[in-house]
C-alpha cells in the first residue's frame, strides 16, 4: 500500500481510481448487508417496505433474548457442534491419514483411491442429500433389506409353530402364541385380540398354509423405518455419516497437495535414520503441515457452521426439527410462515460470533502446539 | 375543397392519435411449477391474454413453493411489489394483508362484478387483513378421504362411517399388505391441515379456538388434548402407519393409486393429481375407475365428537393487485383487466377442468373427469365446516402443532406433552405481540 503522505496529486488519483470501484462494490454487497443485518437484529421491523414505508425502530436485544430462550436454538447449536466436532476431529484426521497413505504409496493404485475418496465432493450437494434421503427412506434399500430379514425370521418361527401343532389346527392357544410373537403393539389393532385373530385365521381354511403365513407376516412383522431419526440424541448420526463421507476427500486433496511440497529427501533421511512410518508422520509431516491443518480447521469450522443445503435436502431439519442446525433454524424463522427478520438476523449474527470464537480458539491452539510450515 | 380535405385529414390524425392506446407493462408474479398438472394450460392462459391485449405487455416471473414466498417478501421489503401477484388469504401472506400492500378488490372490481362469486369468497372476514386483498379462486375443503371402494369391497368392507369401522379393517387389510389409511406427513403441514383441523373441529369446535385466542381457554384443556389423542390412537390402532411420518407429500398419491392403501387423506385439491395429464395422456387413476371405484368422504364419526361431521375448510388462494398502482392510472386499468380475465368464466373453467380447484365463480361449467366432478358433490353433502388451524393461528403456534403431530406419529411425545408445548408457544407468541 502506498505511503499515506504520498497519496496526493496524480498518484493519489490513480490509487483511488483503482481502489474505489472495488471498495464501493465491497461496501455495497458485503459491508452494507452486514450492517443492515446488525440493525435489523435490534429492530422491530415486521415486514413491508423497509425504507420509506411504515416506520420501524429500535427494539433493543429482544430478538437475542428470544433466541437464547428458545430450546430449538440450543438443539440447533448442539447439532452444529456435532458437525464442527466431526469435521475437525473426523474429517481432518481421516483426510490427513488417507493423504499420508496415498502420498507414501502405502496402498496399490493411489490415484484410484484418491479419485474414489474425492468423488463425493464433485456431486451436487442436493443430489447427495436426496440420494441419502432415499437410502434412509421407509421405502429405500436399507428398509427393504431390514424388512426382508425381519420377515424371514418371523416366517420361520410361524412355520415352526404351525408344524408343532400339525398344520392348520387353530385353537386359542395357537392364536395366543402368535400374538405373543407379534408383540404388545399388535394387540391395539384388535378390539378383542384372540377371538378376532382366530376368526381371521379361520377365514383361510382351505387355502394353502403358506398364504396364511405370508399374510400373518404382512400383518405382524413391523416394517423397518428410520425411527432413530426421531431420537434427539442419535438423530444426527446418519447426517454426520454423510457429512464425513462427503467432505473427507476435500481435506485429503488439501493435505496431499501440501505433502507433495515437502522435500522428499527429509523423509528419506528420517527413514535411513531408522524412523518408522508413524514417526515420519508424527515428527516430519505433521509439524510441516501445521499451518495447512489450521487453515483446514478454519475451513471446516466455518463450513460446518454455515452448512445448510445437504441437511436441508436430506432431512429439512426434521423429523420434528430434531436435525435442525443453526442455518436451517434461521431460514425457518426468516421464511417459514410469518417471517421474523429481526430474529433471523439475530440468529445469523450469533452464528458469526460463534465462528469467530471457534476460529480464535483454533489459532490459539496452533500458536501453542503448531510447528512451522516450511 | 383543399381546405376541407386538410380538415378531414387533421381530424383523422387527431382521432387516431387520441384512440391509440399507450402500451402498458405489468409485472406479474405467477405461482406455478412446470411438472405440475395443469402447467401447459396455465401457459396458454397467459399467452391468450397477451394475444388478446396487445396494448399490455406482461413481464411474468414464475416461482413455486418457498422461493415464491421469499421473493415476494423481498419485493415487499424493497417496496417494489409486482403489479399483479398470487397470494394466500391467511398467515402465509401475512405481510401483504397486514401492511395493506394489495388494493381492496371490493373497490377495484366493484359489487356488480363480485356478485358472480360465492359469498365465502367475497367475505373480507375470511382474509387476514379484514379487507379484500385478494379474491379467493376457490373455497377449499382441506380434509377429504379418497376411498378406494373396490379395494374395500374386495376385502369385504364398506366405506367406513365410524372410527370403529376403520379400526375393524386393520387386521384384514394389513394381512393383505394394504394400509387402511395413508397420510404422508414428512412435510409437517399435511396432518395438521388435512386431518387434525377437522378432528379439532369435531372434538372442540371453532368456538373453542376462538376462546383460546381470546385467552378464555387453553390448549391444555380437555377438548384439544382429546383431539390430539385421536391422532395418537390412529397410529396406535394401526389405522395410520408410523412410516407415513417419513413419507414426503409428493410420494403418497402414486402409492394410493397403486393400491398400497385403501384410504388416502388429503385436501380436495389432490383430486387433480389423479386425473388425466393432458400432456402425456396418462392418469394415475383412469376416468372409468375414478367413476366406479373411488369415492370422496369426510373422516368418519369419532367417538366423543361434539360437532358431528364438520370438515375443515378455508378460503383458497387468488390474485391481488399492488396497492402502489395509482388510482385511475393506465396501469391500474390494465391490472384490473388482467384480474377480470383471470377470474373470467373461460379461465376458471380451464382451472376447474385441470382439477386445480372448484371455482368460487358461480356457474362455471367444465367437462371434468369423474373424481373432480365428485368434489362439488362432496361440498354439497358436507356443508358444515370448521377452521383450518393454520388459517387461524399464528405460524409461531401452528408450527409447534405441526412438529408435535410428527412426534405423536413417531411415538416420541404424548398428546398431553404436545398440548403443553402448544400452550407455551401460544403464550410466548402473545407476550411478543
């Protein structure tokens, strides 16, 4: 940057003529929205024309108070932290290890593995979200396999039961045993379980036993459904798995590119001195890449906090908002039903503050433990 | 003579100049999706207007679902509302109504024009702002049971009249791999809009919801909890499957048509999904089968219901004109002409024909397929209606109900818990007002 004292005359004009357009665009598309977001977050703006319409004014920190008192915010924050933790302590180490394995050619066809691990990154996020949503759906492939397994088990037990009574010999005892096998939930489907089920079974008299057994399986085998998605403590597991699957390849490429910059003679010297692969990784590669690791961690943290599209496509924050993250929570407040822009802006600013804190912590960790990148 | 010719020419030039109309450009926001039934007809509707009105240029922006609402919201914030736009009568378009961003169509269209529409459509009380910001194209029944009568008959059942009838079907139909009823609820709103509103209407009634809004009753009171328990029992008794909570709204119509369920619960608008698609010539349910094998019914009588047979219904969507158009301006006149065209007998007949809705315009005749023809019959047979919850409660409250109904479906929350959460959300919303 030129010396401030020298910014006059022709040089000053030339300087400003080059800086001003970009600076103006920055003000318009970056600085103005940020300032507007801060202003809106402490306002009572309730929609309609923002400038020159119905007046709106300062409302204090009401929106922030509402954010922090909303259990949905804490649930979304918790989910975001799961993603941050997974990114920093899952994607980065895995990406690093894969990169090291490929870089040191510890596997055959390293180029192939590099490609395979990176492929999820080049697929559209929406496509990935919909793909995994289908995989986990009640009509998807996992459900089909689980249903087939459950059905096969129930069917063999039914066949054994009918064999033990010598075929189609229906009495209350047999019916009760079938109901026991079906479990307590099935009892709710009948007003009077034993006589009603007995009547149903007797209606198959004359039909092949296999038909009756097949229909009893239809009736009693519970269909697999990703109900675990509804449990707040484990609902995020499938989402986290997909995030790990999708983004690890990106860090692999980042680490691999930087490993390739390391002087191979240093590694060879370490190996000649008797260092194992693990020691080479620990004492040569890792310190040399500490800067890259920090930058990757910053990328991972900011990416995790701002992630939206994958989870929006995969679960939409559901079921019952248990997989909601901060960005979806903000989106829902901004656009779902009656928009609440002050609240949505307050959420976005809380996200920014959290990002700064986490990035600051990462920087501190690097200062404390990091090596110097060559 | 020369003077006379010159005078005639002068008058002719003046006349032509006087009559030549200035070309007006209208910005329009249309709500449409290219893969929806009725899309080609919609495109033609706009093309026909353009061809018949060369003095008006239409700049049409077409969006669907949330992106539409977001863009409209952004236009409202920027103070650049489109001249003509599509709008909801309730909370979904709250800003339009509350900030009076649309003209009062009562004044713009006039009583003589509006007399051709049903009273429910022209009643300002049916709109959030208390004035006629839009003209509902339909009055929608949000809770209809589409019943596959042939499937039921094949298994020895008649269409259900009571809850007990429904429950009685469970073992036999389940044994045949058929769900008794299907209501996909992954998108959270269908259960509330397409069934729970009717159940609340039956068990508690509109008076009860009015009392809640007036602070004289609570969501934790017995009638509302009882309504939630009905939904809880539907899952517990096996009438609805818990997998329905994981099924998206768009997936279920095809599943019902292929015989995976004997009954499908949705709004009256869904009839359009089953009729013949004009572009492909294919129908999910053939017109012949629509006629003899399918029926539209209200949800059966529920034990303990207070208001027998009521069905949730609400004023439907429609068109609005921006309040920013100067009164008496050429733009306002052009917008009025467009609105009158959109609500004309011909256009409404096309909409009716595609199964989009049954028009509020009186006397619209169309050659509709049997299932769509059954919709007005359903209206006539079920005149008693009740509130649709998302039409009367604020999103801050009804979104909690929507999520709670999913939790009930999954079996992770009880009716009492959801009622308590709803009451808490209501109190929080009231405090924020």
